[in-house]
């Protein structure tokens, strides 16, 4: 997240906290901040449990080059061009490559995942629906959060939030000083009420008809999950996901600075690259990890995309790059890429899953900007080449 130097919501005087986003995200400082968010914001622990399930390691050579923009490049070029801080590749559940080019990173470093958190939210929702804590995707937001009665979200269903087709909110742009996402960030960092910011969003399209990437939609999903389960997001993630994956380290969500503090379920999960890879293994394994079904298989299949035209690859409009589709809080790559799909976070965070090739790749980065279409396209080309390399083995 970034912030603006203009007067924040509520007409109070700007403070250091209102500028904190700019300081956190700026290179080269972000190489440090993206592994030390717990030094900067309040947090809640996602406990890993007492027993880790080790990932086997069998280091193997990766393809020497990938093709991008009419030229061959090495993975060292990728890491340099895209400011990689962590890069972990798994094939059939085994670590075949692991490197940490970041100045402050290593196997125990907990990485700021930004909106990869949204894809984790989807998994938690699939578990809660299967367990019956949440009745149906057709339930309305207001069935769980009646404080959204009278807002633009009043008639929206959970399913519309999962696919970001709520039709509520503006284009999520970081360079517009008064955009919804900027006001949201100021409230997070400066002590405001983020629920007030989300409730103030206006309808811009009919529900279910248009994709519009929305942190607000996912944030509401987190609040629904907490209301339905009676647990904080971190506690539920620990019990129903992190402990079942045998994660090596506690993860954490960072929380709003203002009280009552709430997790930013749409973008504040921090975890090691290896533990994020475990999440990818769960999805590559059709919802099964270490012999135990954790997520329903139909939920995993939904995350690979479907045939709805407004969510297809190339059809997302101004809030999605042309090489992506979307579904269930995951970015999809379509049949030409063997229905691979990926979690994405600003500044270059990836959880890439190719079930056909049985490949999972975690790439964490410290881009100088939130979004960069060229860096993203080059990263996808490189990850696709790595997956293709192992698909033939």
C-alpha cells in the first residue's frame, strides 16, 4: 500500500503515520520492510502448531533460459529485472530449487504477501462453506454483517464478492489521491475506521456482470468469515489451515492501527516462502495435503476459472492484465497455460500453481511500484517456462 500526503479523512492534521505507506513501499527500504512488517504494525499470530511436516528437498537444474520480448533471458536476469527476494520451486511436493536473492531474506523470513492473502482467504472460505459455518455462496453480506444494510453492498451475495463482481467501488488505482483504496490505506495506517470507508463505497455496475478488482470485496469476506465462525481470521487460519499444512513457522496478519483492531484479510498475511508453497501444494493436490482432504475438490476446480465470459482470460477490462482471467480470488491463465492459476500481490508476489505439471512456484519481490505490467508479463513467462520444464519429467 502507498499513501498520500494530502489531508486524511476526517479533516485531522496529517501525521507521520499517514506517510508511513510511502516509506514502507519505497526501494530500497521495502526489501527490509517486506520482511519486518511485525516491527511496523500491530499483528495477530497464525500459529503453526507443534509439529512441522518437512518438505523433501532434491535440488535439480532449472531451464537455462526463458523467452520474453523476443529475447532469451536467464533466471538471474529475472531476479535482477524484477527485484526477486525469494524464489522456491516445488515439483511433486519436493523442493527442487530454492534461492533468496533479497538482502534480508532466507528460509525463515516471513514475507509480506499483499494480495496473495486474497487467495488464502478463498481457501478459508471453501473450508467454512464445507464445514457449514457459512450456509451458502448465495447468502447475502447482510446475513452476517447487518451493518451493511443501507449501503451499496446491501444486495450483494458472497459469490459476487469471491469473483469480484460486486459492482461496488471505483477502479483500484494507487496514483489517484482520493481513490477508495487510498482512503482505505489511510484509515489502516492512520487509525481510522476502515469499515466506514468500505460502507461509503458506491455502486458503479450491476452486481454479477463486470469484473472490478476490489480489496473491499475481500475485506468484507474476512469480516463475514469472522462473524460466521466466531473466531478471528488468524485463529481460524491457524486451526483450519496452517496447522493442517504442517507449516514450519507461525505466520501473522497485521492489523489496523486504530481500535477495534481488525486484520487486513485482503492483503496483510506474512509467511515464509516454504509455508506459502505448502498452500500451493494443497491447491495443486486438488485440496488434499499429506493424505488429508482440507478443501473440497470442487472449490479448487472453481479457482482454476470457468466459462463466464466477463471472467475469461483477456476479458477483465481495466483492472486486470490481458494475460489473466479471474475466479474465486485467484488469477487464472486459461487452457493455453494448462489451466494454471496464481495468487498475486502488489510489488511482485506470486503463488503460481500448475496442477498438470505438478509444479508450485513462490516468488516474492520488492518492485519499486505496486503494479508493473511488463515485470508481471516477464515473470509469468519465466514461471511458465519453469513449469513446462518439469511437465516433461
